[in-house]
């Protein structure tokens, strides 16, 4: 549970990266659609006159590419681009693909309509979150949760007393942990939340009286229906 002794601050905008390359040899790359999603999000922030005093991103390439797309769109719209990025190891995604390779005999192809492999991928991830499969040399779900909460607390500490908004560019897993902590979700409800998080979506939190409070979850007003993805 994320708690502290801090005063009011601006808003945290937690962004899941744009669509990556699910099933490709290197998943950790934005697809062309993922790049478009990121730029549309940047245009949305410009249109809504939403600015950020600080930007925090995970260590995955797709996080940096998403932040770059947002920043480029802000600049093209005549707004201040994102400033210096604060890269945090705690905001990187959990080792989902590594877990799948460890516990599945079949590769991920990412082919449209391949429901069986997607179901298998989600089942393995959920078993890991419930602690019912071996993590081997990979981090456990508890370790993952602790590092994400530590990163979010670090952000809150840096933003203490600030009225500026902070942009947090990460993945579905850390966004899920934020929701788990804020809402007190159990493992299964957290899994349900994870699979619902859209690419380039906005989850908005406020920090007040020592607690993170939810303002909005999984918003995608900047995306047309045919641009909404979940992988």
C-alpha cells in the first residue's frame, strides 16, 4: 500500500506505452500503430493544455519511444516538449515474455485470432501473479510489486509540495500495481485490471494527505475505436 507523509501535489498521469510488437522477435519496439497512438496522445495533451513539470519513464525501449512520440507531438503543436526524462528501473515491465518461454512449449506468434496462445500467455502471467508457478531466476510477483511501489513513492517524494503534473510512461504491469495499491485489489482483480489496460491509455492519480487517490482509469479519448489495442 502506497502511503506517506506528504502534502498535496499535482496529478500523476500514468501512461501505458503504445502498441508494441507482440509476437515479433523483438517485442520491445513500438509498432507503426503504437507510434501513432503516442503522437495522438501528445496532441491530446496539447489540445487540453496539459503540461508536465517532470517526466518519469521505465527502462524498456517502448517506454522511451512512447515518451518521444508524445514530446514530438507537443512540440509540433507549439507546446513545450517534454523536458529531461527521469528513467526509473522500478517502472519497467515484469518479465512476462521470459515467464512464457520458461513455462510454454509454444512460441508467441502474435497472429490475429490466435486465441489459444493469448489465453496461455495470460494464464502463465496470472499463475505468476498468484505465486503458483516457479519464477526461477526471474523476479517474483512480490518483488515486482515492491519495486513498482518504491518507484511510485520516489516520484511522490520528488514531487512533494509541487503543483506541477508528472508524466509517468510505463507498461500495463506497473499501472496494474498502482491500481492494486490505490484500490486494495486482490491478485485476481489485479489480473482483471491488467488485461483491460489499453495501449497509450491515461490513468490519473492525485496524491493527497499521504495517499494516492484515483481520478481516472484507462482513458483513451484521443483514440478512434480502430486505434484501440491491448497488446
